[in-house]
């Protein structure tokens, strides 16, 4: 299985940039796609798709969210961070089955 | 409007079979490329992909649990089911169903159903 590693927590000030990383145990990119996706989950809620294929913004997601990366290293950026962004963020790979998720990064306000 | 909603027993005893239902609307599972998947999340922990069924009836399982899982759908393509046999405390989690369009990421999720395994 592909293991996705995320830092447990990140503290940022409101209005600043948050950079959340996800590292895969092997490449999740093909010649055409970077098969990494990002979700936001608030307490008591279901996950919400933010970014698909590493850098594509999902429908209805604010442009302050962006994604980048290829191969094994991927980043979700939130700029500027707003109070409503307090949540846990998960990466997910779809390069191969079984699909796997990272352990999540909890975004906290400094 | 796409919606998915999970239902299940709430609580069951170890060694029993867990039966979950995902009822959805706003899309048809008979549409080419469409998939409904099951994903679970123990309290305070990350997400684990369990199984999926596609528009053609093909089934996909997480190998780590495959021997205990059965995913199916109804003939009207409005419900998907998941059975997990021989449950134990480690199966205590919130279970989500989610929709996949054509690639393996999930654009719509149900609200989740909490399942507790306890004697």
C-alpha cells in the first residue's frame, strides 16, 4: 500500500499563509496525472473535497486554496488563512488501489 | 442535488455481521464511470477506504479487509450496501459512503453513520 505522511498539526496566524505537506512512499504521478487529492474535515462533519489531481480546485472551493506537487511530494496552500479554515486536512492518493489517506494535519490558529 | 445518506444498526455485538446501507439521489449509479465507495473513520483517527462498486457492477475491496467485506447495489441503482462479517471492537467507527465520478477521488460524501461494536 502507498503510505502518505503528513505532519500532525500546523499553527498559523489569521491572514497568513498555511502550507500543508503530504509525502507519498512512492510516486503517485503518471505521465498525465498527479493522483493526489485533498480534503477538509471539520469536527463532526464529513470530509469535503478541496483539490483533485494535485492542483485542480473542486467546485465551490475558494481560490485561497491551492495545491501543487508531483511524484512523492505535494502541498496544500491556504492563503490567506481565515477562521473558517480551522479543520483537519487529509491527502488521498489514487495511483493504485487500495486508496489510502494521510493521517491528517490539524490546522490551528496561532 | 447530489445527496448520500448512510444507515446502520448503531451498535452491535462482536462476531456479528454489520449491514450498512447508502441511499443516494441526484445521480444514477448506472451512469458510465460512476462509483459509490465506503470509507470509515475511527473516532479521532484518519480515513480508511473499504470497498467500492461501479456502474457496471464491478467490485473493489481493500485487501486488508477483503475476506470480511461484501459490497452490493440494488437493481434500481439508488442504494449501495456493505456487509462486514465477524466484527470486533476495532470496527467501531463512523462509516461514510461517497461518490466517485470518473477518477478515484470523492466529490460528494454522506454525513456518516456511527457504528459501535460492544458486548
